[in-house]
């Protein structure tokens, strides 16, 4: 399931930047399509405990995720104060 892939990718990205992942990872389908197919507030939820700025942490996560893209993900973007937005590849696209 794509949700599981995205959650694991976020956990891997957090580990790569030296931040402990929360027990529960929040992923949702944004109401507005331009915000991606999936979105997470994990940077905002973990930044304070990690002693980091939420937007800076989200930038580090987005950079890592774009360098190590999850299966079926076309691109990952930063939005607002620290949302991590995932844009999936179009159906039928075989380039991974």
C-alpha cells in the first residue's frame, strides 16, 4: 500500500537527518490537488522535540526524499510552515 511506503520513507528520512520518528506518522490526502496526493505534518510535529525549526527540518526531509524517492513518487515538495507533500507518478508510468 502506498501509504505504508510513504510512512517508511518519512521514517527513513527522519533517521537520515538525525531525528527520532514519532510513534504515529500522520499522512493525509490534501483537499486541494495542487498540494499533492499525500501530505504529512511530521516536520512540524517533531521539530520542537528535536530542537529544530519546522521549516528547516521539512526542507531537509524533502531534500532527502527527492534524493531517495519512494516508489511511485514523482516529486516531494515543501509547503507552508513545514508540510511535506508527495506527488505520485501518473498511472501507467513505468519510470521509477
